[in-house]
């Protein structure tokens, strides 16, 4: 896993799917970005204390991924949904 600090003070983390399976989204702050393979996970909390409801996913080609499995706009892999829920 590689961690870079952006000018804004937010973290940009690069990890593998295997590493992501051991991580928790709640360990990160609003605005942090995790790159896992071809996915970018943007951590957002909104008015909640867990990032699972407001965080969003896009591909490295900037195509936003739907949070609904099997949707026509792609789907979020289960290991990413599990990460967001922890």
C-alpha cells in the first residue's frame, strides 16, 4: 500500500484488492481517495457517521460506477461494498 498526502491534506492511497479486503473505510476522512485496481473510491460522510452511504466509486477513466450490483452503469465489486461498510 502506498499513501500520498495531497496539497489539501487529504490522503491518496494506492492498494490492491487483497489489501482493501483488510481495510475499513471508517479509518479514512472525508475527501480521502483510495485507488484499488481500476477503481477510485471517494470517501464521503455527508450527515452520517459512516462513509458507506455517501462514498462513491469511479473508474480510472472517470466513469462513475453505480452502487447497485448489476446496473447498466457498471457495478461496485463486492469487496468494495464490504470495505465501505466497515
